[in-house]
């Protein structure tokens, strides 16, 4: 959980830096921050196996409520 928190904090920092750059009309820097955030998010999702933790379509296929389906 701590890693997810740190990841979220860093992504928020990138978002803020992107917004500041855009407000200063430094669109190149804003684009760099967006790419940096997207890359970091993708890498962290893989490293932390976030997609394995999320429920596809909002349904937990491992739930005992649906044992006969899966």
C-alpha cells in the first residue's frame, strides 16, 4: 500500500508540474511531463501488478458468489 501511495504522490507532482508549464505556455515542457507521468504510471502498474488487483468490469471473478461461472 505504501508503494501505491508514493506512486500516486509522484504522479500528482508530475500533473502539477504539467499544469504549471501549460499555464506558462511552455507546452513542450508540459508535453514532456505528460509523457513522463504516462511512462511512470505504466511502469508502476506493471511492477505493482495493479491490473491483477483490479476487478475486470467491476466483478471479482474469484469471489465465492460466482463459483459456478468460473
